[in-house]
């Protein structure tokens, strides 16, 4: 996780919104952020985020979100499709649109100790009839056999499979990752800690 990309993925520009219904939401790219923006009453300051006790987080199936995020990255930046596909297959996560949702949670934990309510993105339909067209792509064939990429996408399994429709804490999320996905935890979090520990 240590790289020059950290400033892009773990940014200090954190955003939590208050909806018109009074709920606080941490919007994650490719998880109906445009729809949420239509029902936002206010964007909170960092001081307000720090004082929150509960934040709703809408998450999405990790792989479908990843494909959608790569498609958005290619389309919005007008990049050469084949070049981006090759780079993503090699490097995996270098843009917030398709970096694991757990990365977003880790970044949020730097700014608040609030509990999180984990909800499926489909639950946003209970808040509004506003819809954004679902983006279609044919990227699956380019990534479905990349076992290394799919392995690291399991980082989001800790959210999607363990905490759906539950209120939880950052500590519980990280402990569950460590317990239930120990190999993945060691190869990401522990490896990063080991590198930090040897730095002067």
C-alpha cells in the first residue's frame, strides 16, 4: 500500500454529506455518488466529521464496482482503452474510482471514530426516485482471469460479506479482516507496517 499513489488514494480531501433526511453519508465513487449529490443538504467540514457518532456507507459488489470504475476512468479521461487495461492488470489500483472500498474506509478512519452503518447501494432507492443510467462495459473479459487482481479485490469482502446492514466500528472491521482474511491482511496491512517499521 505504500507508494507515491497514496496521496491520490488516501487523500486529505475527505467528504461526508448530510442528506435532507438528516442521515450522514460517506460517498464512495461508483456507489451512486451522483444520485446522492441530488439529495445532499450539506457537505460537512472536517471538524463536523470528527464529531459524528454514526455515518452510513453504501457499498457495492466489489468486482462489478471495479469494472464500472475502470470504465469511468477510461471514458472521463479519454485514455487509450488497451493501455489502461494493461496498466490496471499490472498495477491494479491507482485511482479512487476502482480502488477497493476498504481503502475508502481506511481513509475515513483517519478523520473520525464514528460507527459505520454498512448498506447495499441498492438501498438508496428507498431515499429517492432519482436514477443515473447504469454504465455498460465489456471489461470483464480483460480481468476475469487475473487471479492476483481478484485476490486483492477480496479486501472488500470484509465489508460486503460480514457487515451488510449492520452498525460496526473501524476496529471491528479491521479485526474481522485480520481474523477471517488473515493471508490478505498480512500481505497488505502487515506488509505495509513492516516497511514503515524499518524506515529511519
